[in-house]
């Protein structure tokens, strides 16, 4: 697109300056050297063309930069999921994660995780399974081996061994390190802590979770 635009400018502006011409009855300028007519309307279109080309260039470069700093991956691990009315139960977790604008000091992360109790069903009010999704701000160090700190919000649902369950929500704080695995792949060992508000649809039971996991992902 840049070559087409520059060609247009050469044809419309440099010829107007370099050539000697005569006025035609309709007000246009006939350039004797190049035998080309340039009207006032052509000249007035130049600012619009310059602005359009500049915006297109900025948008294309921003798209490329965003794509080059996108990270997508999955993770697996274990931990504990607790509720004030029934205590904590050991849980396994599987999830996916994403990071946008991950090339700089500050980035945005998103995550989803499924938690499942490994203790089996019982008659207590412990959490049997849960699904959490959220996102927030990631602060990271600009190194090949990159430590990071996450602060964000989450929401989801849980199911108790007693049969009840409902919506929960709160905050997540996590940290870890991204380890390069070749040119584009990475490993991300991490620890995350979830504090979930007691003011949920279930009542006033406080929920919390803590987990350690290992993520594997790809940098675009």
C-alpha cells in the first residue's frame, strides 16, 4: 500500500511543481511536460489520503505487535478448596490461561480452572467441585526467565458434597516464573490464592482456595 500511495504522490504533486503548464478553460492545469491534468479537487484530497494511510499503518503495526505478545496455554496441578462451614478438601485442578501484551512490564491475564475434590463424596459440607474464571493485571520482569505477579478478580460456581452450591466471586493473587522452552514455547510454574466473598447466593459462607500448578504454553 505504501508503494501505491507514494506513486500517487509523485504523479500528483512533484509533477505539479516541476512541470510548466497552461490554464485550461475549466480551471485545471495542463502540464506540458507530462501531459497530465491536475485539478484543485486532486490537491484537496491529499490531506485525507495522508491521514488514511497513516491510520492504516498504525493499525497494522499495532495488530502485529499484539499478535507477537499473545500467550496461550494450559495448566494442571493441585491444592485445596475450602469453605467456612465445612473445612477444606484436597483438590486437583485443570485450566487454561492467556496473557495479552506480554512483551512489556505490564500485561493482562485471563484464566479458567476446574477444581475437583480427590477425597470422594461424603456427608460433610466440603466443596466437591468448582469452576472459576477471571482476569486482571500482570506485573512482570523483563528477563528471559521472567518472574511475574498477578492481581485480579474471579467468579464462578461450586458444588458441595451435601448437595448445595451456587455462585461465588472474589479476588485472585498469584505469582510464579515463565521459563523459556525453545524459541516460542514456555513453562510457567505458579502458585495462586483465591479469596472468595462470603456474600454469595449460598449465604454467608466464606470460600477460599490455594493451588500450585505447572503451565505449558505458546507465545505468538
